[in-house]
C-alpha cells in the first residue's frame, strides 16, 4: 500500500528540522526511519524518493548531507528549499492521483486581459494567484478552527502576539475606509501568530491532532508563511510551492473539523 500524503509530509518536515536545527530531540525522532522503511517497501514510491533519503539511514546522516550541500556553503534557507524541491517528484505523482474540485477552481484564473504582458510573467502571475487561493483558504480555515475551539474557553495569547493584534486594531481604527477584519482577535493574526496561539494552548488543541505535537503543526505553518511572504512581496512562485500548498491543504483540512 502506498505511503500516505500525511506520512510523506511528516518525513519532509522532520528532514527540514534536522537540516535547520540538528539537536538531539530532532535526531531521536523515530518517524524518519519508520516512514523511510515504508517508502522503500513500495516499489513505485521508492523510484521517486529523494536521493538523500535513499542514502541517509538516520537524521544525523541527513544533517551531515545537508551541511555538505554546495560544498558546505549553503545556508539553512537554501537547505530547506533543496529538501522541498527534492520531494516534488514524489508529492506531485501522489497528488496527481488525488485531485479534487478545489484544484480545478484554482486552475481557472482568467488572464485574458493581460495579453500585453510577456507569457512568462503571465504564467508566474497565474501560479502566484493559484497559491494565494490555497493560502487564503488554509489561513482562514485555521482562524475559524481556533475561534470555534475557543468557545467557552479563555485561551492564552502570547504577549508578542497580543501586541501585534493591538497595533493592527489601532491602524484599522485610523483607516475608516477599510473593512473591519472580523469580530475575533484571530482575524488580526497571520500564520506565525496563529501557530503561536495554538502552541501556547497545545493542551487544548492536542486532541484535534492525535499522535502529533506542536512542533509538527508550527513547522507546517512556518513553511506556509514563507510562501505567503513571497506572494506578499510579488516574488515569483512556481510549481514547487503550488504542489507544497496542495499537500498542506489536504493534510490540514483532514484535521480541522469546522462546523458548517
């Protein structure tokens, strides 16, 4: 049986953590060996495994392999991008089999009025628009999820997060022409701050993510935030980021049970 999207995404997250942090907690994570063994047992998925996963039997070896990237000159952001891109073939093949109507929606962006732009810029704009739809749906689903879990509870909001919420409310109050964001403080938070709230209240949220920990969740949101920054600054995003968002969308939405 093929390894699930969630398991593959978990493997990617812990390899990124090993490349970035490299501490004993990360190195001792048993999921790396277990998921690697499952992927090696599936002939088709084994063909698409990143070469460093084939070569590295544990996370310490992954760390050493990443430190040697580009003759040892690669920074942690370059190592993270290398890992994400290395998983593209495996994830793309898997996601292709799992297409749903949402994917068809994001593929229908109308560029008919942009005929004067070079085709490569049009394509990059379309890919950025597709990525934005994913990010919009994921971010607002997480906001709704937090708001629903918070009903009847008092959640701990980290001081740094509350400071940003208050600052955004003050700016909004001076710009009356802008619509009010919402009736909950979560609408004044971005990905990183939403992750901080969930992490600070993990005793409340843990039941919704069985078998997971706060690091698993916050690592995903950090990767989403990195893509969000690219789009926010009109930087080019492509197939790698789009496939990554497609996977995150499926994984996250499988856990977030939102009331209709």
